[in-house]
C-alpha cells in the first residue's frame, strides 16, 4: 500500500475512534479534533523525530498542541504511535483517567499542559531558543487554532521568533475558519494572517491541511527559508470527514446522539472502503 493511502486510512480510523471517545465520554471538541487529524498524522508518522520507547530523549523534536481543546485527535494519534496503550482511550473523561479534557504533560508524549489559548507558541519559541543554545538539532512544531490568533500573546511570540530567526520552529495554524462562537471573519478578521507573520520575519506557506500529500511535501521542505521561522497556514474543514458536522460552528463541542454517531460511522466506514482494502 502506498504511503499516502496508508496514512489516509489511519486518518479515517482515527476520526472514527475519536468520535467514539467523545460519544462515550459525553463530552469533547468534535469539530476542531476532526479538522486537525491529518496534520497530526502527518507529523507523528512521517515528520517528528520522537520515540515512544524513549519519550524524554533530549534530542527529540518537540510538538505542542496549543489548541489544547482538540485533545481527542491528539490522544488517538499518540496511542496509535505507541506512546500509551490503545485501551487507555476507553478511560477518556472518566474519574482518575490521565486523559483529561485538555492535554496534561503527565501523559507520555505530551510536552505541555495546554488549552488556555495563546501560550503554545511562546513556549515553542523558548524550546527552539534552548535547542539552539544547547547546539541540539531538535525541531519544534506548534499547532494553533485560527480563533487563537486573536490572543495578543501569539503575536508577541511570533515577533520573538522572527527576531531570533528561529528556523527550526514551525508553526501550523489549523485554519478551519470557525471558532466556538462562529465565523472567524465575523469575530476577529484573520485574512491578513500571512502578511502579519511575514512582516514579523516569518516565511509563510498556505496549503490544504486535509490533504496528506500536500502536508508531507510541505513538512519535508522545512525550513521554508534559512534563518527564518516557518508558518504553515493549513486550510482545513472544521468537522472534516462527517458531512453533517462539517463547517457547523455548533459542532465545536457538541456531542453526537446515538443516531448521529451511527450515521457518522457509516460515512467513515464508506470512506475506509473507498480507500481500499487493508494490506
Ligand atoms: Mg478554528
């Protein structure tokens, strides 16, 4: 099976798993988890230098999920990558489970407690500076939401990254054009994002963030320019993969009913079938 097909298959299976988790836990962030699956799969299975058997290795790459509320896709990808047993996903949202509603760094593979928006890029800048000072080859990747861009601290971090020319820092914006209360362009205009980052010293590339081939090609061409941090504006669909969830703000943290979960699974099973048989 070719690589793209095999990774796409993984994204569909992860979409199924995360929906099941949200359904069983009666809570979660459905839309933003679904939009970010392809980005996370590309990173964890083709890009990041991380080892589930040695998660604290000093030379590892660092990944920060700054949009920490989209935790369900993150947990599913970490389990699939081998950072913890798949069965642990069944405990999500239950009392005493380490898998809380936002990422906590006690869970193997998670670098930073996150979910209070606007913090991830600042920490990523610090990590990239530290790696440079220690003469380590680690890369730092930070995945942010588009609604998150309204947090002032993101722009302060972006300014520092540009100032210090952190070319091993890669920020990704999950540009699904929706946030909790609606259309991002009606709440806080973001269409000048590329120019804003560029003016602070970043190199910027816009891609289809739900297209595995484009994601891999882009990640493999980092840095976009030597001595400059890279920003990938990943245009995605909030709720990607399930038509009645796609592009609907109410699905930011809505939980599917029994009928809806059945319908979603049917749709995703169809995608798995169309993607081709298991090999
Ligand atoms: Mg968004």
